[in-house]
């Protein structure tokens, strides 16, 4: 039965998120679900619960619904209609209701499965894909790519994190570069280390190009003179 539910969850997520342009689209969900299964296998968790929670986590995301409560109610109703047993749907709802970064002040996940799904979601915010998603999300929100005069927010509430003024580049410092040290599992930490370095290299190149001090470009220009 769980196999059928997982297939239905994939279809449900595709319908709900297929047209998203904020970086929380179906392909993000598919990557998170695949990573959650891999981490579950490495960490000895319930892979089916991890996959189901991962598939549904952004269907309930408050950024994509009228409210957090409305998003969770949508997922809960869907789970009940599928006849998912109570212990599973309550576990899934617990995971997706508490896994969001929300400014970094959230409570620790209560179960191994929750920690794994949170790690899988956070890993998709890192590395090359994470960089692409950051700029997609900032454009979706109408934020600037970069503003050197806008300070990085050091501390913020969940409300400020969601609605305060920021930029794509500031988001690296307000969230993304912090995620490596917030991973719950050893397996995720190993992946996060590599993806973290990708972002650091990107930012170094970004600032060089922004200020027209790209060493490779300047050397190439000099050679052609």
C-alpha cells in the first residue's frame, strides 16, 4: 500500500508544484525525496516515511499557501483520503510542520526521519543547484540580485526572515552559509561540506566580477593587447 501512496504523492506534488518558479517546484521536491531515501538508507531510518514527507513538504509550505495552517490542512486532507494509517500521517505532518529554516530559530526535529528530511531539504539549498534556486527565489520575490549598501541581517524573527528586505547575495550569509553546521546526520554533513565550498567559490568569483577585478579576465585582456 505504501508504494501506491508514494506514487500518488508524486502525482499530487507534480500537480501542486509543477508551475512553480520560486525554486520550490516539482524537481526540487524530486531531488529532496531522492536524497532523503539515500540518507535514510545510510542512517537506518524508515525510508518510506522520509520519502513521503519529502514529497509533500513543499505542498504545505507557507510561502506557497495562504498560511502555514492552510498548507498543513491541505496535506492532512490528502493523507486521510489516501487511507494512510494514523501513525504515518501524524509523523509526516510533524516533520513538515517543523522542518522549515524560518530564520534559524526553530526547534530540533523530534525523530530521525524528521532530521533526515530536513537535511535533504537543506542540502538542496547548497551547491550549484542551491545557487540557482537562490536567484530564482529572489527574482520571484522581486528582490535585487545584490545591493552592496544593504546590510546582511544578523538576527531575525521568522516573520522578519520571510518578509524583511534582502537580496539574493545577502541570503547566502543570512541562511545558506550557515546550513553546513546545522546538518543533523553524518551522511548529510559530508555532502554539505562539498556543496558549501562550491558556494564559497561562487561568491569569490561574483565579487571579483561585480567590482571588475576578475583576475582571469584582466590577464586575458592584457595578453591580447
